[in-house]
């Protein structure tokens, strides 16, 4: 089983890193031929960086849009961020003091994450408009994330696993050594779902994470009268004129 | 002015028979205005309630005049999918927006057409999904392997029919893009869908007919040069008679300082023409020499509505050519929403009207234009600058019979700017109104500035066969207007868009308002401005 998970993690990591890197490269190489920031938009690149910061950290547009979705979505994402940071302790030795500092928050952030997910999922059943737009994959994605959160919380608070052995397994992976993974159904489930999430990340709507940074309505400076903006494929038309 | 002759709208002529018609012209559809809601709640879904809203399919002659195949081509399914692939490689917006949507639902209640119709396919996310489902099928691995799971669909006739219906129920107003956490702009998706449909020979009659007229005659209304000259002479006589001032409305004057490019509706549609009169009075009072151009007698650019870069550029090039021929120092754009978006945001890219170029094509024009002014400028920027310099005088009491509000036009609000700071496009028109009128009231802030609702007629939908859609789409704006009519006695809604003016003129009566309630900002300027009568 240890070997099986080791191979899975190597493959999943390759797919995740390679897939997202390819997507980012693909977005970056695709031209944005016209200036289309949603105005009012910042007139300087510093302003754009600040706008992007507010979107990424506070979900500003979503806040303007719908307080329920914002509250649940933000709860989930902040919870997830803290949980991910906390998990860095299983990949580093010695543990960075910031990660050690986050530990108590990260433990309970798992509950925030699960609450947010459950709320978002409930909306898919309870709100007619959102029920209409939901596809099976939307439900499965939430089920997957919620499953990861719940199995994680179970191991933390109910049915403990040998966490020292888990850490040694992952530290081993990073230097291509396979150490034994504790035989624990909750752990197998947890890790299996994480692997699945890593694999579907680059081919699913989870691409919203890198996508936001490439969204022309949010990342363009509003200065079309001051600077001439021309995409290579569009420049060719000028020769004709 | 008679209801049926609102000139920007297509004449209600019988539609040409279309062979491969996905949107077969329906019999004169019943036009029903929804009742005002006491509290603007989110409507319950009415599945397929707008499935009968079918725009007229362009006849072969109209498609071909714009360089598209006349009718639906053989093997259109593969060609449409291939065209989608081409656009995905040319437009980062489309590629990122196809991937990024998480179906969170934030946009679902933001579209005026959804609010007015309750048809779920008018929710921005559902409208995008009409294309996203096809994108997933052909351009993503999960869609190829598990189409049902991710909501992927083959490109079929049913899908194409839905595209034609529902992408012609989007006015490309970008309200949804304000609220999307990833900034997904449905207008970009709609434009791409229209581009794909055109490339396989499925065009919208109204829009393609108009683009044809621009190329052939120089403006959307098909008003030839001599008729234009006549109209302008008539205006001069009218203004002289009314004010005693010899205000000029010049055409094709070489060496004028300003070239004014304005929507052709300004030349004779009501209430548009009152704003044209106003522009002339402003230039007259400030002593600025100006001219219109018979070659570029149209600011509107329907190339944007169909998402076709080449058409948009071709239409915009007329302005560059006119500016070079006439040797003007400044280019000013009249009251037109989408035209101002194209002018402000795209002209520099398309034609080199702007600043900051380092290529010969653009430098040629940019060294002719006066760098002390923004190129292009909006007429409101010009007027507000002159007001601030104290070069215009007003008798504000002349507007005392009006209690005025301002409708932010979508393309100005969310696709452009005026002045030096973000949001100037909201303040400058309001500043002008306050400088020329004593009574001003804003509508609810949930419906103004960047949250403004489209009039319901933008994006190339201002045509009679879509009147039912247009009336329903106007609901949120009409509700906000109704509130201040009841509370504050507002009797004039100013706006700076030819489409808004034509749309409201037609739609206001369905909601129990007078069509004369809508007018231009420069109509108010025109009423109050004090002219030097001794010229």
C-alpha cells in the first residue's frame, strides 16, 4: 500500500504541476487584442495590482454580488488556505515557526472549510437558479472537497492515525525513499481523494485559481488613449489598410 | 414623433424567407410589459419562456455584403467548432472565461433580461454555458471522456438554434462582469458566439444590414451626403429662428479644429437631434471651429456587436481617413454608448487615434492631432472642460420645468472612462446636468454607475422583431425610474446614448410613461446655454 500511494503521489504531482504550468503558459501566450477592463478600472499598474489583491484575498466582486455566496466561499477558501499551510508541517523538518504558529488555527480551520463547503453544496439543492446551472461534476467536486475535509477532521479529532509515520512517509517521498504508511482506512481515503483532486485540477473548473490572474477585465490597466495596445495577429491587418 | 418610425430600429418590413432558418421569423409576437414589483425580488425560473424570441436571420445578400457566407454552410458543425478553436487562440478572454467559471451563481440574478423574462437561459452563466458546453466537449479532456458528467454537448442544430436565440438576447452590457469573482464577461462570450455563427453563414438581419449600409453609404441609417447637408442646413435655419444666433452645423470643412463623429440618429431622430443642436451651440459659444464628415457620418460601430475585429476596424478606419483628409486637430465623439466604448477603448488599437504610438501607421495620425487634448474626447469632456474654464454661460432656469435624472449607459459606464480618473464617466455627465439645470435626482444606487441596467436595446437588439424582449429587458430600469417619478416627480431622464434614446422612446409607453421623458444631456445644455447673438 505504501508503494501504491507513493506512485500515486508522484504521478499526481507531475500532473498537477505540469498541467497547471501548461495552462498558465497557454493563458500567457494567448493575446488579449483589445483593452477590455471592466470600468471603473485602475489607471496604473500599481492600481491593477491592488485591484487583483482585493479580488484574490477578499473576493471583492463576489462581496458586491451576493453576501451568502461570498461568506460561504470565503470561509471555505480561508479555511483551506490555513489547512494547507498547517499541512506543510508534514513536509518539512524542522517545522518553520510560522507554520508552527498557524497550527492551532489550522486545526479549527478545517471546520470552517467543511462548513463553507456544506453551505455551498446546500445552495446547489436549495436555490432554484443554482440547481439549474449545476452539473454532476459541480456536485462531485464539492463532495470530493468535503470528503477530504471530513476525513481529515476525523483523523485529527476522532480516530487518530500514526501521524509521525505519515510525516516520515512524505519526507521520504521527497528524497525518493519509501517509508511505511500507517494502515488506516481514514488515511487511505483522505490521501486517495487528495490525489484525485490533484489530478483533475488542471482539467477542471479549479482552473479558476490561475484564471483569475489572467482575466483581462480585471488585470488590464485602463489607459487605452494614452498607450497603443496591439496584438501581433491584429497588427497584420494594418498592412492591408 | 410617431412610434413606428424610431429610425435606428429596423423598419418593420416583412422579413426575407430564410432557408436554413434556426430562428424562423415568428408572427408579430405579443409584446407584454411585466408589472412593476413592489420589492425587486429575484424571479422564479420560467423555463423556455423566451424560446420564441427569434431574431430575423440575415438574407444571403446581407451576409455576403459583410463578407460572410450567405447561408448556413455545408459541414457547419465542424467549421463552427474549428472557428471556436481559432478564437480560443486569438482571445485570452474567451479561453480564460471558458475554463474559469465555477457555477457559483453570483451572476444569476444580475441580467436585466433574466429579471424581465425569468428564462433561465438568460442567466449570464447559463448563457455562457451554451458555448462552454460545446467547448468542454471538443476542447477539454473530461468533456471528451465524460460529456454527461461535466455538462458537455455536441455541436448540433438544437445547440446552434439556442445560440442564435439566446446570444441574441444579450445586449453585451457587461453588468454580469462587474459581479463575477473572476471578471468573466458574458459580452466576450456572446461576441465570440456571434462571430462563430457569422463565419458559418448564420447572421442577424438587423445588424448585418446596418453594417452593409455603413460601408456603402457611410452611416447606419443610410443617409447619403446630400441629404445630410440638407438636414444640417435645416438645423441652422431652425436654430437661427429660435435663438437669433447663427450657429453653424458644418460638413466636410477642411482645416476645422474639431472633427465631430456622432451617431447618425443624431441627424434627424427625436430626441437625438436636440443633442446635436446642443453640440453645435457649445462649439459656437466657445468659438471652436468644427466639422462633421460625410465619410465618417456615423460613430456607431456594429462590428463590435458581432465580435468581428476586422469589421470593427474597417468601420473605425473611416474616422481615421476622414481625420487625415480634413486635417483636424481634435476628434470628438457625440452621445453614443457603444461608439464611445469603441472610440475610447479600441480606436487607438484599431486606427491609431490616441497617443503613445511607436509605429509609422499610428504616428502619421498622432502627430497631426493636438496632444494637449485627449484623443478622442467625448463631447461631455469637451463641454465640462469649457464649463470649468468659464467659457460657457447658462440660464439654468430655462430647464426649471424639468426634474432630471441620469441613466448611465452600459458601454460608457462599464467599458470606458471620461476625464482623468476612474469613474469620471459617471461624474462628468452629472456635473454638466447640474451646471445647466436646477433640479436633479439620482436613481437608486443599485441601478446606477457601474451597476447600471442596460436600457434593454443594446448590442444590436434594437429591432422590432425583438420588441417583446426589449420591453421586458427594460423592467429594472423602469422600476428604478418609477420610484423617483413617484417620490420626486422626475419628468426627464437624460442619457448619452443613441440606442438608449431610441429604445426608451419606444419602451417608455409600455410602462405608462411619456416617450418624451427621455433625452440627451446636450439637449439640456441646448435649452440653457446663452449664445452670443451678435454673430
